């Protein structure tokens, strides 16, 4: 059982969870050619994907969705708000196999439970996943702050993929217009490196041992900065990387690496 990230950044997000023969996909913010390239790099066939779970309608999560789901005849799960938005705006064909996700659902021997995330979109969600090997995982990106609902969804999971979107200083001093800076750092925007680190402290205390930092901004963050911030924050609180937890930053586009779950 492994987590395999096809791509992760403000430009595109898609994550596979499973083994080479069977699994599920989270978000499809990737073109079909890169999708096939990324899967073959890890020896996964598109036919192994039982379902696609969509967090929300922003293009970095859905740009390949309609074509990928159509080509491989894969059912799609998302909140009512997200699915309605996508179909209404012509981003998703109503003839696809669409399922409203408002309660735990079984897909390919995984049990996926959605939870609401605070983000400026129709009805965004994160995912708590009970895996067939008895482990639990959480995938949670695009959130302005770690709400109580989010914490309930991710606490205690063995593996957590969490957003570490921006460095506060880089955002403040960067080239983005003021309204965009405001949007990103608001309570319905994205999680900063420091908010991420504070959340990880609670996660590691709850038993989380494998962490992946996801959805880094290309403009307002750097992988080494995101990694150092969380690793140092946790070290200052007596939690040591490599002993208490593993921590890695997901690359923008996969280099073929899988993370054991
Ligand atoms: Zn978003
Ligand atoms: Zn996003």
C-alpha cells in the first residue's frame, strides 16, 4: 500500500493511493498525457483506478478530470456543490458516473470519509481514508486554517498529506497584488508553512508518523523552506524527524517516488 503523488503545487494536484493493481485517485489537476506518463513511471495502469475523488472545483484539481474519467470510465465522487458547479460550468459532462459524496463510501476496498475544508470554493472537502491494510490516511489541501472539522478528519491518521502553501514573508514581500495576498492568507485561502507546522505538532502527538507536505506555491514558497520550517518547529517541541516521523515535500511533478502507507 502506498501513496503516489502524480503532481502537487498551485498549478496541479493529483494523488494515487493503493498498490499497482488497485487504488483510488484524489483530484485530477493534470492533463491526460502527463497523467499516463506519471502512472507508467510507477507501474500503475489507469484501469487500476476504481474511483476519482475531487476536493473542489478549482482548475488545479480538475483540469484533466472530464477527459480522464471519460477515457477510462472511472466513477467520480465529490460534494454536491462541487459536482453541480463543474457540470453547470461545462467543466464536467453530466453523462459521467457522478456520485455525491456526503457520507463515508467504499471504493476499491478503501473507506473514504469526506470532511469540510474552509476554502473559497463551492463546497470543498478533504478526505479521511481507511485503507485495506488497516492503516489510515488523510489528504487535505486548500484550507485557510485547520478548523475543528478538519482536525477531526486528520488526527490520528498514520499518513497525512497536508498543504504547506506559502511562506508568510515571501507572500508579503512578493509580487502578488494586494487582493490576492489577502485572499491567500485569509481564513478561506491556503495554509501557510507556520500554520502547517502547528497542525503537524498535533498530528505527531496523535500518532501520525508519515507526513507529506503538499500544494506548495511556486511564487511564495520553496521546498527547502517548507521542510525546514516544519522540521525545526517539531524539533523545538521534542519531536525528531526520522525517529518520531518522516517528512517529505512533494515535488511539483512526480519523480516516481512512492510513500509507504
Ligand atoms: Zn483551491
Ligand atoms: Zn489548489
